[in-house]
C-alpha cells in the first residue's frame, strides 16, 4: 500500500549445546526479524538427523503456536521469514526448504537474490533436475547437494557452489550434524553470530540476538563459511574471507546501504556500525546539504523518524510528531478503490493537526520511489494547516532497480530516474525538496568495516 521498496528476507539458526528449546529460541529470533519479511515463515529442527519442520503463509504468530513449537524438538534449528523477490508468494516457496538426499536430510534458508538464477535453472533442468518451487534458493540447494556428492564435505561443496552462483546471499544450511552459515563475497546482506550460554546462533540482524537472550559475537565476513556444531563455532579455513585484508574488505565489499537507511531495525549493528547512529548521521548531513527555514521537523513513521531527529539536532529546529501511524493496518487490509486513493494513505498515516497547523514543516523520509505516497503526505499535512512543507530525503533519488533481493518497481516507475528534484517538488506540491548525496549516504554508517552498494542510485551494479 505504501510506496516503498520492499524488504527481502531474514534468516536465523541455532546449534544447541545446552538444554535450550531451539524451536522457541528460533521463534523469538524470527519475531525480531519479522520486519524483513511478512509473507511466509518457517522453522526446521534437526532431531538426531531427522528434520521436522513447519512453514506457512502469514506472520509468525499466525503460523506458530505452543502445540507446534512443542512438537519441534531437536538439537539445532534454522528459521526464515520471507518476502518474495524471485518466485511468487505461494506456500511452496516458503522457507526453510527441506530436501532428502543420499546422505540424509538438509534444510536451507536464504536471504538475497541470484542474478544468474535463470541460466542456472535452465542448466540444471536440462540435466534432469526437478524443482518444486520457483525461487532461486532451491537452485543453491541443488548445487550444494550435487557438489557434496563430488567433494568430501559440505564446506568444499559450498565453496564450489559459490564459484557458480552470482548475486546476493546470506544462507543458513542445516545438515544432519551441523549448521553452516554463508555470506556472499560482496556481503550484500548482513549476517552475524551470537552466543547463548554455550550455544551459538546466527542471524540476519543483531536485534534478533537480543530477542532470544544471546550476545553478539561477531559478523559473518563477506565470503565466509561458518560452522556451528557440538564444538562451538569455527570459520572454514578455505573461506574466501581468509584471503582478504581489512583494507581490501572495506574497498571491495558491497553491503546494501539501504539496510542502514531503511530495511534493518535501528537497534541492530551491521558490520560494526549502528543502524540508529547511521540514520541520525544521515539526518545531520541532510541538514548540512539542504537546510530549511522552518518551525518543526517531523519524520514519516517509522523509518524516517530517526533521520528526522538527526536533522532537528543539526538544525536546532524543534523535533516533533506530525504524522500518526495506524499500527493495525495489516497485510489483509482491503485497499480503497481507485476513486478513494487518498484514503489508503490517510487510514495508515494521519496528520496531527494540533502540531502542524500554522507551521512551516520539514518532513523527513528515507526514500522516494514512485512519489505517490509522498504527494499524499504533503496534501494531508497542508489540509491539516501546515503553511509550508519542505521534504528532505535521507537517501539519493532511487533511479535504478535492484537485482540483489530488494523489490523495486521497473525504472519507468521510479520518479527519481526521470525528474529533477525541482520537478519532483512541483509534482508533490511541497515548497522544497532535498535528497542526501551519494557521498554522504556512504559516510553515514560510521565505523562500518564494509563498503556499500549504491547501485539503485548510480546504476553502477557491482555484479550482473
Ligand atoms: S541496488 Fe540499492 S537496494 Fe539493491 S542492494 Fe544495492 S543499495 Fe541495496
């Protein structure tokens, strides 16, 4: 309903060396990752080599209950929340994917998107491979299994698979005896390791470690294969990451910068940088680049709020609430018909008349995609009595589609691809509009050990 880029997926895994209820810990971890995908959810547990699983369409509390969780007993677990980018939103595409091969059962959870999925799928189909779902994660699993039959272990099989697949992937793979966590060489999507007592967990974001009582250990390095088993966790010596210096890593890796700006939760740390601090910093830089004379700074809930606070801190303009979000508009919300488009935003976000009336307002948001929601928000604020609306965006104009796991409209629908900021301001009906520069967005996540992908702003795709 809102004009936003769509989140991708989240993964979680745990190897139990104490007496934890792995399925329940996985459930708590996935709860904290729900913002990364709301279409389907699943948990698979390994009980002495037998994989039990439950997955379905819906949010975590809709899909799981006590009875199901009590049934999922085992020594290790992996879980997944999904928003579909490749493959349609159907139950068959829910993850983890569970398969049986010659040496036992396997389960895989994938966050990301392969750019050579079509070619790989055709190649595998020509060789007689049968696919049960339409997502690219099944391709990865097929390749791992094939390579496992040729190599002596899963680590080597994954290295071979990584040589073949191109694109973004953070993976959790559950084998009969271990969990393997894998991150692609460019590190597009985050992945980190935590500790819970003597047990270890892996998660897309550190906020999920907090949710299940684990403490952060470190990030999985881009190009690294990490093994969780009865001995704890270790990094596979043959991992690509072992051949990279910190300087090379900073220069060559491509963590999605939108993870900091919009997708990840503010209480997460990604590769050494706080998401919250990155958003504050982006707001401060936004003021330096695009100051405004105004009476009030407000943010678009939720992801624009922190950058708005940064803008207010730098500008010394009072920060306040100007838009109220209805938190009960869920996936099943029936959209108003064509003639009532205005309503669809008003039902989700409404202006706080008492705060904005008679004021010059700076409205901060994280991005503009098509521009439709921004236009309606400006209208809502003006109808509530705002004298002026100055829009500030804590990212550059989105001008190119993403191929690495983020759902973006075709380029023809991206307003930033075809219009100048002045033209967009005119269309939105606001007094002024300013976007954060490409230089600043990469500098906002202070202390990041990874470099950033900015392809949706520049068209410079790191891998095609
Ligand atoms: S193209 Fe944009 S959304 Fe996609 S990974 Fe790169 S920065 Fe993220």
